[in-house]
């Protein structure tokens, strides 16, 4: 069996913060902060993701235990490695002098912490599926799905789950008027997706579920969580 080298936060590109400057505060209570600092040499790969025109100019910076920021890149001196970032926070980030780990916006910050934190609360369970509540709606724009025009969609939400999960599918018949109200679809929520590899965990299959009702397949759990291995971030 192939043995993989474990990837840790120490292997991530780092942003070293040299200064934090407070800006204005919005009516919603969020304050704009400017972060000054420099990236290390390991940014050479992620650099194209950050500054490319086709992708967002924001990303994650991780620190402490479950700490994170989601800054925007304002300026970057590639030769010197220095950068100015901005972020919106309720409280001033106490990060001056810290090395913050860079994470691509492809992932969520909690994807890292759910693998590293031994107290995350994973439990092995059989996914049993559940009923779903369906509601049709009409979008403003027409999309092409499977070679046909789609404007009417069906939104599905699982019953008995408070996590705000939903899925959206093209309505079966695009010629009918939008059906008003909601309806129950027995066993309509028949699978979950692994948080790391996105594979289906179908009804009857076993996986790992956390307190936030997020699921992970058994393969990813054994490969990453049991070893606290962050190598999944390289498998985009």
C-alpha cells in the first residue's frame, strides 16, 4: 500500500503580517482593515490563482485553532513578495507578527479545521436519506442545461435539518406555469456529498457526519482525518 507524506499547515504558503490598519466601520458593524505583509516563496503556484483575471482576488488566511480571514488582494509586489490586503471584520484581527497559512478560495476554511481538529465531533453513521420539501421558482435568466433552455427550477430542502442545505434542479416540464407553494417529496433527499471529494454518499451507505450535518465519505475520512493530513488541498 502506498504511503503518502502527510501535509500540514507548515507546508502551506505563508503571509507574514507586519501591520494592521483600521478603516471605516459600516452600519452593519463591520470594520475595514488593511493588512500589510509579505508572502513566502511558496506562493509561486497560488500567485496565479490570486491575481488572475478569471478567478476571485480573495482567498483564505488561517491561523490559531479554527481562526481565519478572507481578505482581498489590493496590491502585490511579486519581486519583493510584499502585499497589501483588505478584509471586513467585527473585531480587529490580532495577527501582527503571525504567519498566516494561505488557502485557495476553492475550499472553505472549515475544510482544513475539520481535518486537523481532533475534537471536531465526527461520528460514523449510515446515511438513511430523508424526505424533502420542494418549491418551484422562475429565474430571471435562461440557462442551458443538458442542451435545453431552463428558466423554471425546483428547490429541494431536507426536512428536519436546520443547516440551510438546499439543491436546485431544472423543473421537469418547462412549459407549465410555476407551481405555487411547497410540497413534500418522500425520500427526496437521497444522498449527501463528501465535503472533500464531492462523491455521493447514498442512502444505505456509511460515512462520517459532524455536528453541523456535514458528511465525509469513509475513504476521505481514513485518508485525511485519521492522519490529520491536508493533502486534499492539492487535489483540485
